[in-house]
C-alpha cells in the first residue's frame, strides 16, 4: 500500500532505496500485466471514449493537475488508467498503423534509455550511445548497398523529419550559400515526388521556405508506382518555365498501397539531370532485412539519401528513424553552428564524436539503443523472418479477399509490401451498377464500420479515400504476433459490423 508514500520519499531521498525498489516493482507488475493482456485475443484492442468523456474524467481518472502532490498509490492507479484508456498497439488485431507490435527487448531498451536519461549531442555525455549510432548507421548503409568508406547519417524523430533532412542537405549540396544568405540568394528550386508519396515532401518544402507549389507531383500507375516518363517530362517542363529542378523523392513502400517506385529508372533520370535522388524507405526499408523481399528495393544503392524507419516494419518501439546520406560531411556542414558551450574543440578526446551539430535539434533522445539491443537479440536473420511473416499475412489476406464475394480489392495485383486495400460491399450495395450513386454510398461504408469497430474495440484498421477511389480499408501488417486466425477474424468481424 503506497497511500502514505509520496515521490519525495523515493531516491534520492535518504533511506529511499527500499521504497523506490518496491514502487518500481509494482510498476513493472502493471506493465507486465499490460504486456501480457496485449497479446491475448480475448482482450479488447481499445476501450474507446470520446475526448469530452476523457476530459471530464472517468471512474476516478482525472487529467487535472494538482497543486498538492498525489500519493504513490494514486500514481500507480494513474499508470493503470493511462494504459486502460489507451490503445493496445501491440495487440495482434491492431492493424491500423504502419508502426505496431510490442517487442519485449525493444521495451527493455526504452526503459534503459529513460533510466540513463542522457542526451545524444556529445560523446562527453553519451559515449556508448554515440558509438552505437555509428555502428548502426554503418550497418544500415552497407545493407542499402553503400561502401564502407562513404556514408553518413543520423537518427531523428520520425520519417517526416528524415525526409526534411534529405531536402535540407540536397539544397545545401547544390547551394551551400543558402546557409548564410537564405533562399533569396537562390533560383526558384523545383522538387519532384509521386502522387502516392508521403505528404512530408510538401511539408518540408514549406518549412524550408521553398513553397509547396514548387513540389511537382508525378503521376503513378494503377499500382501506385511513379511513372518515370512522367517524371522526366515534369522536369523538362519545370526547366522550360525557368525553375531549377534539384531533388527527386522516390518512395519504397508508399503509405497506402505499399508500392515501390522503379528506383533504377528514377536514378537514371536523376543522373541525366544532375539531381539529388532521395528514397523514402520509411516503410519499405525493413524489407532490406529479408533475402526474399529485398529485391523490391533494387536501385536504392544509387540514392544520395535514404529514409528508413525501424519503428515501422522492424517493430522497434516508437520512435526510431534514420536519415542516411551518401556523402560524408554534408550534414555537418549544413547544420553546424559550433556552440562554444557544447562543442568545444579542445576537449580531451576526438571531438569528431561530438556528432550533435549534424542535427537540427540540440537535445536528442537515444533512439539507437532499443534498435541496437533488438538487433543483438534477433540478429539480421530474425528481423528478416519477422518481415517475411508480415508479408505472408498480407498474401493470406489477399487470397481470402479474392475468394469472398462481399469484398472487392482496390488493385488486383498481389501485395508487394504488407498493405492490402479493399472495400467491404454491404448487402444493400451488392446489386448496384458502378457509378456515382454506388460510389457515394460506398464512400460512407468504411467510416461507418470503423465507428462501430471503435465502439466495440475488437480490432482496428484504417481507411481513407485516394485519388478518385472512395473510402476503402487499408490493412497493414507489421506486428509479427498477428496470425492467420486474426485475418479470418478481421474479415468476419467487418462483415458482422457492416450489416445494414
Ligand atoms: N506516415 C507515417 C505513418 C502512417 C501510418 O501509420 O499510417
């Protein structure tokens, strides 16, 4: 019973060791119960409440912040309730997001970094983590296909920021004066990305002062892959209008369809026009770990930069994202400010290991550790098997959808990644001819089923419209805990929830 114990009684308070141990052990018990329940199919994926219900407080769980400290019994209740009203993203039937799963070694890694509570900016305060980052980046670069002598990179908060780095560094590579003189000293730059690519390319162009209107959106084929001839004609057209094309983003694993752009054809075009080629492999990068699937990224070795998020397909706890840059020195040159209080050059060690000035952040979390620890615990082969399993699940779902008359596939081909996109056709729409009326009604089906799904809490998958396609479900597999029985359940449950 912790009802008369307060945080001031824990370490570093004198004599606080025993109570600290007891409190943390109780917390570990709460987390172990959560982890165990998250993998049980009898548990709900979520216990949904509307924002106003959570804001008002539920069964003693209040978000209000007190002036006087709560006792540790209440703090433990708050920890339980926080997990209770959250979403079990490690549940085998959580299929909503590209990042999912609950890897025990990854969790252990995250716990350790909180206890270590240090900052990635200098070797002085993060000697081990800085060297782990170096080893991981080298390993990832060699898997991408770059030689040992080249390559640089940094771990940063998520794929959007990794993509932003790629544009920042590309611009600096062609126009180093931008760092001091700003965009006013540059011509009007043009960037190219496919219509299925991630919105972070446009967001980065806005953030970096280039403007989203100067991001040219290249057409995709039916399968969601960038069409190279359309890319080249867009580049030529932009040049004719007086713009300077400098950057192409190719995607390896698009967010919705899981499509892989033709990297070699795009690399040829970038080479012809002397443009920076970036590959956003935030989602698809994990396939490089699988001997069976890595050929889908053929040509990635020709990229000048690569985004790769181990927190997606490799199941590393959020967040863990890398930007890899082929040419060494650019990240440092581009971002270095040399703050004297942090990056002194007369320290008693090789200050090249004070890598923090490569970053646009100052403070930076040790995201590398959980990845390093998981890599040690699984080996490259273990990650490969995990990826294979997720793609087998996607193929199984694809096969089941082909057999069922109450479902339609959004595209006919076998999935390349673990994304499977489909419509559920409720009985009332089954006899309707294709056309506007059917589309308008079909558009409402997925959101309605999703609402019922959230209320019931039995599973979670996402939906969206895309281009001319009305709302459809996107199922993604990145949690190796998901089995074929969960896929059967998914289809049966959507059919149940979708009853008119
Ligand atoms: N753009 C990153 C995450 C998207 C998703 O999980 O659906």
